[in-house]
C-alpha cells in the first residue's frame, strides 16, 4: 500500500523505453516493477507487441495504440513504452462500441473512478481512442467532471487500441493515474490565433463524415481559396498554417482540413450546421512553446514527469521547419518528458486538432 504525502520514497518515476526496429524486449529493458504501461507501436507489430508486453509484465495495467512516440528523440516506426512506477497507482479499462454507444459501458469507468479515489489535484485520466472522439469525450467526461478529474489523450492509427493485453477495435482505452506524492495538472497548447476578422457560419455539413459544405452560404472550398489565394491542390498542406477554429465559449478548438471533396472540405473533426468558425493563422510557435514551459515551471517547483500528445500535423510542421528536435530538447528540460504523436488531441471534454495536450506530475 502506497502512503500519501511527500516522502521521497514515493516520488513517481516515468521511464521511456524504445526500439527503432520494433524489438519490444529491447524497449522494456530498463523497466522494472511498473504500476502502469503505455504502449505505442507500429501497425505491423502492434498485436504481437500487445501480447508480448502482457507476457513480460503479466497483470500490470496497460493501454496501447498505434502511433509514433518520443522522449528526446522521435520513434517513427519502431515501438515506445512509457512506464510509471513507484509513487503512483493506476487502473486501466476500455469502453467499447464507441461509434455506436460508448455510454453503454460507462459503469466500468464509474467503478474505476470510485476505486482509485481520485481528485482534481492528484489524478488524471489518459486515454487512447480509435475514433468518434467527440462523443467518447462527452461520455467519459460526464463521469470525470463529478470528481473534477482532468483528461489528456489522443487518437491512435488504424482503428485499434489495447487494454490489459487485449486488442479492441471501435473502442477507447483509458488509464486513471493517481500521483501518490504530489499534484497533477493538465495543459493544452495552441500555436494559432484568429486571422483578421474572418468569421463563418457553417452549413450543408455532413456530421458523420466531418464535411463542411458551405461557409456563409458559399462553397467552403471556394471561400478558403479566395481568402488565402491558394490552388485546390495546396489546401491540404495550407491547413498547417491556416486551419479553421471552432468557437467553444472562451476557447477555440482547431479544425484541420483533411481533403477537398468537390466544393466541400472534409475535416479531421466534426462541424455542425450553424457552428461558428473562424480562420486561424500560425503564430510564433517557438515563443508559445517557451511560454508553456515557463508556465509549467511556475506551477511546479519539482516535476517528476510530463506525458504529452502532439498532433501529427504539429510533428509535420515542426519537422518541415527543422524545429522538432529542438522542441523535444526544450520539453525535455522540464524533466522526464515522453509522449505520443496522435491523430487528434483530447483535453478534458474537448477534441482538438493541431494542438498539444499534456499532463504534468509533481
């Protein structure tokens, strides 16, 4: 039984193990007595890695997905494993059939939240999702908000996740993590701001397929091209600089463009008829990253671990601008930093694109 308090014996540790050629035994070589494992693998080896991880660490709570991972270096095609040990307790589980009715399995989460006895100050939910993120987050957060527990997570590739040695499709795997020796806090970083006064009402949307047909009554593709003076072929890469933003109270959720569909635009997150959208532009991301790091340092005099989810589009943008390695070095100065490159980022009940979300453990 772990004791509460600041005893040095109960300071949590985060270990990141990796293998660029997908050798799981090599990746977990430095991990011992883990309380929680998070697997980030490649599509070819994912199922084998899930099985092997369970064999190496039988009964240890685990979640997993397909995606790139990182600490101070990026792991593009191999395997990465994050292990939490010492002053932490965790419970992992899964909600199934998320495209149809994730609420059907909500009792699992309710029981797990009760069993871990978590609170806003010391507990976080980390999730890996296979899709239908907005609906999933609404469902999960309906339980978490009663205890004011934060959520950080992301979407993996290929529609598969794992929990406790089992593979699931159309599901969300989650880990409730309680820091026995200090606080936890979740953060979201947005490197975009509104461009001029471009503001739109969305219409002719297809919610199921994330399609925007029209903006202020005009074809969405044409509106985007006319403002930015880009060709149709340039739209899908221009979204790195100029995504849409969906206004959500005081917050702006970033909406990335996936592809052009005739006169419409298909996005990476749902937009509904009558949603208010703005056009965003890329800010000074180096300064914004430094501000985030400075804020975390102000909030925590001692950092045990940082686990983050960075959007694939941020990874591509940073890589194109030769900033990705510098970014990982900067984040690494906070303490032990590791994370996932996701296809969508989760922050409490919000599903966002082109963002970074993270949880910091004291």
